[in-house]
C-alpha cells in the first residue's frame, strides 16, 4: 500500500467502529449507555489481534486488545454467531462491562471479529448500581462466562432469560443487549463489504502493512526517550475493607525502541475490590504510551508490540480468581496511569503533565423497595493535571474514562433525584507556574429511599504536582454535610443530600 491508500484503509476501519458506536448509543435504553456513552467498539483480525477502534473508553479498548487473542481461540465460530461474556478473568474487566463478540466471515473463511463492550448499571449485584464495596467477585453480580448468545443467527432465548432474570430491570437490560447485538450486526455487514471491495487477501495484507506501520511509529516514539531505568511509586488509599496505603511500584526500562514495565513490589491482592485482572493494567499502559506516539499512529496491535509487561501473579495488578475487581477497572487503572506517567516524567521532564484527579468518583444509587427498582450509575469528572506548556482543564473526565455526565434533565426525569448543585470546585487545582484544573461539585437530593455505593480515591492524598508544582486538593464525599469514607455503602432517605467534591489536578512548575 502507498501512504494514501494506507491512510484511507485505516480510516475506513475506524469509521466502522464509529458507526457501530453510533448505532449502540442511539438504540440503547439505559441513560448510562445512551446518554453517558459508557461503551466501546473495536475490530480484530481472525487471531484476535486489534485492527481498529473508535475514540471511546481507553480501559475498555486496551483490555479488549490485550485479552481477545486468548478469548477467540477458546471458542468455535460459525457465521451468524455472537458470544457474550463479562468474566474479568476470561477477557472482561469488571462484571458491569458486558462484551459481545461477532465473527466476520468472507468467502466461507473466518477473517475477523467485531466487538463492543458496554457498562450495564444493573448486572444483578445485591446492591443497586452493581458497584458494591465487595470482598469477592461473586458479590459483584452475575458472572457470564463466554457463551454463544446467538448461534448461526438464532438468538438463544433461554440463555438470554437466564441473564435477565438475575437483574432488577430486565426490560432495560434486554433493550441494552439488543442494542449491542444491533451494533455488532452493523459492524459485520460493513466489514464484510470492505473485504469484498478489496478482496479478503488484499484486506489481510493491508492489516499486515498497518501493523508494521504502527510498530515503526511506536518504536520511533520510544527511541526519542532517553535510554535508562526509571522507578516510580504511588499508592491506592484503601480497599474498602480496612487495608490502607497499598503501594503500586514500577521499574520502567527504556532501550532500543522498546519499553519494559516491571511492577514487582506492588502490594499483594487484597480482600477489597481494587484488584485488577492483568488486562486492565495492560489497558492503562497502552493508553499512556499511545499518548506519546504521533497522532496518526493507528490503534492496532502493532502499535503496542514494543511494550513488555511483567506483573507478578497474585498481586494487586494481576489478581487471581475470585478476587473482587469492581473498582480495579475504574480506580486502580487510574493509579496505574499515574505511576507510569510519574516514571516517564523522570525520562521526559519537559513532556509529561502532573497527575490528574486519579479517580472516576464512582457513584451508584438505586431503590431497594419492592416494585420500584431503579439503578443509576455515574462517574464524575475532575481536574486535569497541568503540563509544561499549559494549565490543566477543569471539570473533565481524565485518562482511562471518556464518558459524558448524565444530563440534569435525564437524571431528574428518570430517577427520584434532584440535582441541587453542579459547578466547578474553585481553587482545587494545584498551584504552580501552570495551575492544575479544578474539580467538580455534584450534589444530589433524594426524593425517595435509596441505597448508595461510593467507590472513590484521592480522598487523602491529592494528585501530585511536577517540577515544583503543588498537589491538587483531595476529593470529599459528604452526606448532609458530614464526611463519608472514600468507599462505602449506606441507605438514604428522602431529603438527604449527597455531595461529591472531586479532586483537582496537580500543578506544574514553581509559581513565579
């Protein structure tokens, strides 16, 4: 392929992913998927190697890229099939993220896969929102091992009903799953059309060229970094079960256009739910290094070949089944980004920003009243870290998440909640030559009895600054003005006010 044809080819692959996402968002029932856009879409080759992805959610996409090879190898595939799963230890992330995989056949041969992953606010956990302060995977909802939801075009209604009967809002969950199925069908149709236009042999040759190009760009970006070994340390504040200040250690070695990341010395897996499957850690690492690559770098497997992970089994970042992982996907992944960036700041002091908020501020709410079930889940933005050339952005989702907020109109029309305050948390960004972005204040008033679960970090240690910049302010959780722990579950009554104040980003450089 010449450069123009390669660019067009890559853009056509990306466009398929974007169209899948548009179909999924427009057809979904739940606000979490339809309005917050908490989903991701990607394409893979016949071996499960990443070919393209939409600009969706890094923690979804990177984990799929890491785990798909093993996953597709364990299944028998036929035209019209679709496999569903959410098991974090078999290619998933955490239980609310439900993945649907469809094979793509051309000329009777398996040529690739289309995949989407969407976060369901109701996956059958004992508490509303399916993000509990848990101690084992079984407490986090139903575990869906990889199985054929559709076989040769026929929906397995019995299997679908087994999933739905464990949820609190089966009609809404069914609608979201149908939207995911529709998105994959569109992806299959579009990818088959592309293969027929090019012919399958030329298509696969194009993927090889694309991966080689991605690898060259990645190696060039890594070659620009100073050769050496750089060490960094950061902490998870607590696991919700009494264990505090849990270290995440990294030894980063850069040499000859490659990067080796050794996480030896990280805390062992814990009883609480901040443990990670290895795929989530890979997603965080992929994300950080993708940020160092040129903008035209394709999101394909070749772009990540120069990265090598070493993560001891049984530690916080490579937990063993049945470890609780609900917050690992959202909170621990954010800290992995922080520690990788802290190590890179030693190698590239003028090119790495200070820490962003370092949490997704997970809020899950819902009714425990019979006949009045509702589930609400949201992540809340905060401050972005300042960089060598700019202030940090305020009130945004950072790093491993890329969702919207729930619009006030949707929130108040769908749930017995009233949003009484939503604004920037002025002055929460760290001071410096360039100031960290400010966090947010989001305050809810309950209109009906509900149970709330909070999974938050950076409540005791603010996001760190760089080059003499100050740390951002830690976040705060308040109920009727009284402080709450970073991770907690409690019952609320009408009139109660729940206030989330998110962290500011770290500052960069000494203030003049």
